[in-house]
C-alpha cells in the first residue's frame, strides 16, 4: 500500500492535514508523539535528547556530537520501519528525502503565505502578532536548518516533492480530498521490487542506528548502505579494536545478510 510523507511550513496546517488524511485512510500517523514513543524504547536519555534535538538546527558542536548522530540515525530507522509496515502518514524529519526512491511514496509539501500562517498561529496559540511572527520564523528556520544540516537539501524545494499544496488558497478539507485521490495510483506502484528496495533501506538504517548509538566509539563519517546483495559499512575508525566492534555489530544486526566493511583508519 501507499505511504505518505508530509513536509510543512509552520502554520500551514500540515499536521491537521496529515492527521485528517491518516484517519480517512485508516493509516497510522507518525508525528512527534509517536516518534518520541519510539525514542523512549531506546532509553530515557534518547527521549530527553529527542525533546531538544527534534527538527532542531544543530550547532557546530552538536553536528559532530555522538548524541546528535545517534538521534538522527534512530529517527531514520523509525521512519523506515513505519514505511516498511506501509499504510503510514509520516510527518517531517526528512522522510521525503529518505524515501525519495520508493515509487509508492507520495511526498507532499504544504505551504501558505506568511501572513496567513501568522494569523493562524495568532488564533491557535492566542498570542499577539509579534509573538506569532517570531514563532513562525523560528520554526521554519529550525526545520530548514535541520534538513540542510543532515541531508544538504533545501526543505521547500518543489523538486523534492510529488505535489505541493498552498493552504492559503485551498481549505484543509480540499487538500485532504486531493491527497486521498492520489493514493490509488500510488498503491499500484507498491510492487514486490519496490517493497524489497524499501526493506533493504530499512535494514541498512537499523545497522547504522546500532552502530551510531553505541558510545564505546564514534564514527563521524559513518555510512551504511545496502548495495542489493549485502550491507556495506563505510567510515573512519581509530583502531583495530573499533574496527572489530563496528564489524561485529553490523554482522549481528544484518544477519543473515552478508556485510562488507570498508572502514579506514584515521591518519595520525
């Protein structure tokens, strides 16, 4: 079945549209609450970090910190796990980019004029215009910076989406109806090959998350991919001991899929 990802500007109504679409379709809605529930399964500290790092613009220090790298890897694993289960509406957090090569994914961008978004925040949050403007600008900046820092993408580039809706012109109900109208065609593209490709992405993400959240070592250049036949782990490590630990984790998580380690040692 189809999968829906939604990227939204603050005050554009993306969350209402996502929840409404999920309810009509009988899909699970993967937003902040469910994301935090999944993080908590990995330990209280990941939930605490999630509250601070979720769709957050990382500082230079955070960008190279193990907790941020681990957090991102857990978010990616979560997105791909729900995608494998299908029948999901996944909100933000780079899902549109992670799932860009999966044909049965409908990638949606929700926008609206700034004035419209500010007025909605005023009504919804019961704040004045100055505060609403700051909230919209801050939220947009954080989400934009997060996507650029993690994926090097412009989060509102129309080329990264299948369809874009402007809720300054369209009502939420109209958008939901158009989303539902797109689903049957996406369902047809959920072929066996497409689902296998998605499962390979999910396995690679699981391996990466296990490595990235093991604080006995830190691989800042970590890359894990599935090349169609095996899991390939790339990155720079400091010692033979670290190499072995990374290899052992990858082998245990990926089994019975073969792994190939293309790890290099940091020059001294």
